[in-house]
């Protein structure tokens, strides 16, 4: 299994982020080909000093090749192109194999 992890920083307009993300971006991301499962949260809390991300998104794919194919698909390009519409605080994306 291969995971995509997206960490969103606090946006300039949290209410807009939440509404847009839930109503527009998540439905768009749900169309990524080959995605086995996905989830998101606005409720992350740090266990120590520092600030937790404003929002976390996780998606699972069969393998790295499936994730990369999804990101290069028309749907993946649409998802990437949509990020500036709500993520004014910046975003970090990473991927890794689950062991």
C-alpha cells in the first residue's frame, strides 16, 4: 500500500477553506483514479510544542506507480490546479510506502 499525505497550514480565511474544501475539493479528489481510500480531518492536535496542521488529507493507493499515475491523470491535474482556490496558508505533500 502507498499513501499520499497532504498537510495544510492555517489559511488566511479558515471558514472559506473549510467550506470550499468539503464542498468542492474533496469531491474533486474523490475522482482520482486508483484511489483505494481517503480521509481528512480538521481536528489534529499536537502532542508537544508547536502547532498541528490546519487540515490533513490521506489517500491510499495500491503502489507508488498507481499514485503517480493518478497525479498525472486529468483528474489529478484538476485536483492540483484547484489547490490555490482555498489553500492560502500553504501546503506540504508527501508520499510513502506502508509497511
